C-alpha cells in the first residue's frame, strides 16, 4: 500500500509540473502578438527607389570619412521620404543613365541636381522646383585669356555627359573640342591637369569644388542661365509625384527645408 501511495503521489507531482510548464508556455506565447502591430507598420511602408549620380558635391557624394552618401539632395530626399511615409532606397548611378533607369522602372525617382528642361519633360515628370541654379565657366587660376562664355570658341572644354553644361558647351565651341566625363569631379580634374582650357558646370558644384582647397581653379564671367532643379519621376506616376510635392511643400512650410539648405550653402534659400 505504501509503495502504491508513493507511486500515486509521484505521478501527481509530475502531472502538476507538466501543467505549470504548459501554463508558462501559454503566457510567453501570449506576449508575441503585442509585437505584431509594429512589425506590420514597418512592413506597410512603401519603398521608394531613388537614383542619383553621387559624384556631384555638394548635392550628392560619398563622405570619405564614413563611406556613406551625403549632401543636400541626399538629406532632402531623406526628409521627403520620412514626411511622405516612404522607406528610402538610395542608389548611385551615372547621370546620363538616370532618365533611362526611370523609363525602364529600375528606379522610382531621381534627385541629382537635374535641371527641369522642356526636352526632359517630354519623357519624365518633375516635382515642383527645389533649387535655383545656373551654369558657370571655370578655368585655371593663372588663365587670363578666358573671361566669359563668349571666349570659349575654339577652346578645349570638359563637361559632364548628359548635363545642361554639356549642351551649352556644344553651342560655344566645336564638338570635337569637348571632352565628356561621367562625373563632375573628373571634368574638374581634367582642368586642373591642364588637359582642357575650361569647364562648363553648375555654379554651386563649381563653387564647392574650389572651396575644397582647389584654389588653382577660378570662375569667370557671369552665371550663364537661371536653372531650376526638380525631382524626376516616370511619366504617369501621379501618386508618387503628388506625395513628393506634398512632402516638399510641408518641409518648406515647417522650416526643415531651410535648415538643410543653410547647412549646405550657408545662406537662406533663394
């Protein structure tokens, strides 16, 4: 009888421990659903794949200290995506391939110091302008022969492919005198090395290059043309364009746009 009683008591203890273990498992399982809403919210964010030529300082370039993309355009599109509820996927590619990437749906948008032109508007749609710019002629500091755009006839000029600077250079001199590069830095280094007489480039990019210790380069003449940069999206992507425009408008109203602008250009937005 004693042995039977001990056996029954032992069985009851084992059963109690099993019930307790199941109870604990139930409590742990009950905690998991509480994390689901956050996961669902993150999963619900639409990814926006944005292309840029990250060799166009101070708009987009690679920070040598961190290896990460930075610049005015980068910070602006980050702020736009945060405001519009997008998850940003930023990708660098050659400037002359950006519009083709839009047309083939490789990317959803372009922010790369891209001037709004009638020709480009035939194949892509643009946001409201976000930056006013212009073109300028750069020469070596010791060059006193070239003083304006009119002095470029017959001169060797370096430009970045696919830019409005390239279009203006083609009007100023013979096409066989023009050297095309995939990045603005390459064009400016060609000038520093004395392989060309001048560079036609966006004013803020040229000014930033000189400020980075390149005082052997100078700008001459006046800014050639007033230009406006826009964020490009594929034709017909109305919803994307509307969300970008709405976010840009909010950033200009709440002061965030001005904050980013002053950080990179040291002055109030124009």
